[in-house]
């Protein structure tokens, strides 16, 4: 198992892909875990080290990313406005998307 600062990985969570490295902080779709817990995912699509690049089909076998939950929250409000001209139809609605903030602790590379 190799854990080096220059390692980068692409992980999948919440239907989206994120490029991460040890120490980075990312916001993902809300996860059902509490604050200060450890979150591990094996849905690693790609790992890049200075020596090699591992591409999964679809995931890299034996690879894992370990992250710590920093906080849960809701993002800024966006306004959803529907309008139909000449029909006097207007609807205004706000939405705040929940998120989980992760701090990447380490990326475990298979041998």
C-alpha cells in the first residue's frame, strides 16, 4: 500500500465524479453519516501516481479513498422562476441543495 502526497484520484459519489488528492476538501451530495466520522469509498475510477496511471473498468480493483466528514450543510439558495407569456402564469420557488463536506485523508493504491 502506497500513500504519497503527489497521488491524485478520480472518485464517484452521488452520481458525480470528483478529482481528489490527500488534504483536499470537496463538497459532495449529502451522505447519511454523522460529523467527524470516517468515510471510505472503493468507487475509484482512476489513480495517478508519479510512476503510473491506473484506469479502472469501471473501478480500480483494491483502491480506496479515505475521507473525514467535516460538516453537513445547505448551499446558497437558487431561484426557480416559471413564466408563460400572455397567460398571467408566474411561479417563484427557492431551492437549497444539501451537501456533505469531505476532507480527503489518504488514497490507498493497490500493489
